[in-house]
C-alpha cells in the first residue's frame, strides 16, 4: 500500500480551508438594453444570410459601403473609419465586381482597375455566395508594417493585421444591416490563381473575404 507524501497531504488539507469561490461570487443584474437609434437597431438586425439577389449595387451604395468600411473620416488628419495601430493602415480592400477587379482608393474615394473580367467565382466556392453582387477581399500589405512599426513590434504584424481587418469587416457588416443588405464573412486561403489576378506581391496576404449583395426576393 502506497501512503501519500507529506507534500500531497499539505496540499489536500489546504484545499479544505479555501473559501468556497462559487459562494463568494456576486451577480450584478444589468438593466435591459435600450435598443434605440440606428446603430443599436443595426446590431439587432445583423444577420448572415446565405443567399443574394442577382442585382448589382449602385455606385452610390458601393461608395457609401467602402467609406464606411475604411474610408477617410477626417481629411486633415487622414483618420480612417476603422482604427489602425500606429496608423499603419496596411489593409487594402479589393472589390470583385461583374465587370472587373478594383482596389479601393480611400484618399480619392475611387476604384483603381486591376483587371477586367468577372473572377468572383474564384472566391465564391460555395453556391450561395456566387450570386452576391460583390466580393470584398481584405488584403494585408506587410511591407507597410515593416516600414512603419517601431522596433520590436514587427513580430506582432500578423496579429495586428488580423485585428485591423476585423474592425473593417465589422464596419461592413454594420453598414449592411442598416441598409438591409446581405453580408457573409468567409475565410479564404491564398489561392495562387486569385493572387495572380490581383497582382499581389509576396508581402501581401488575403485575410478575409466578404460577400455583399441585395436581399433575395
């Protein structure tokens, strides 16, 4: 028969004198949330709908969407609608439309043509996403982080980029909820055919894809 050691006995006895943690915890009852105003109602209405109407977004609606996502909120300071650590702003938004691929230029509130032609199917592997009016790709350019992060922060570049893309994606999702648009966030790997179509550099990496379109009828 094996007897417990002195150390194990001391540990067991100490547990007997510990306070009951579950009994010492307190619960604070919060008042019911006041779901008023456009922002609170948008969060309430937020939903991922796996289906889209085959209707293009108007240029005005697309402009409003992209500005909400990561546009210039203050032209004097360059402050954007989503936060960015050390103001690196390493995330670019690529817009895949029926007529081509574009990169969003926030400073000029414009779209720069990358390639003509419809390549949305390269992103929308699932059937429900193929009818979306646009596919948005959030792409991190790590060359910008190398140039602008202070010494010692370069190792956190990927974590910060994921965080920044999450802020932008949430802006897109909230905007779609306000405008009654469908939006579905989807993870996506660096498929070589898509990287070639976007003319991505080695330092660039696709982090998030987001399908956006009108509600199905």
